[in-house]
């Protein structure tokens, strides 16, 4: 069975330390994805993210992130994830795969939980997943930074990814959500 991510009920978020004292959070507002399942076992996941859709709530910062110092969306308009391994114990899951950002592909492992299947009030079947990981942005070539006078750097190397998605069968993708 193929499941289609429902962007209206899903979020792909990131967070990173700023000045070593506060956290800046952002979302990617446009993405698509599919999950292939065979007999209750997840066999494939493909997600594509429109990097230009990133939003941190600050237009100037968003412009900098989309530019050549970070994502360079003109040259690399999408980021993607492709599953290589999936393990499930009850509702707990580990999803390993290849994450491509700014033209660089590296392996990552997301951990979290899945929910469902469940039916919405209109009889449509849904499943969900909440997954997290932490990556080093430098591993994807996102190395821009500024050293601070008191020590440390403006932007942390560690980036936390938080994915909270809901999906529906591909056959119902146009059904009420």
C-alpha cells in the first residue's frame, strides 16, 4: 500500500542555537512524500522538501538562509530523504536513510513513534509519525558562521530536525481531510 503525506496535517521543522543562548526554529512549508508499506512493514519512504519554503518568522534571516552562505536554493532548490532501513518495536521506530541537503547526501537515523492506522470522521484511513534527529550542518557543507568576541559562534553546528507527519492512502489522496 502506498501512503501520501498530508501537508495540511504535517510539519517539517528545524531548530538551531543562536549566540549559544537562544533557539531559532523554522519550518519548511512545502514538501511531498510517499511511504510504501507491504503487510504492515514499511519498505520505502521518499520525501522531497522545497527549501525555498523555509520560514523562521524573520524575512531577513530567511533570505540569508536561502542564499549562498547556507542552502543556496538557486542551485539546490530541494532537499530529500530516502529510506534505507526501518525498524519497529510497538509504536517506537527507527528510520535510517539518506538525507540530501545542498547537493550533499549523508546517512541519518530518525527515531520516534508512529500512530494509526485510524479513521477520520469521514471514514478516511490515516497514519502518522513523529521523528527526530540531530545533524551537524557542516557535514552538508553549511559552514558559514561568525566567531563571537566572548567565544563561541553565532550559529551552532548542531541542527535538530523534528518531523511530525500524517499520511493517507494514495487512493484517498483527494478525499476530504
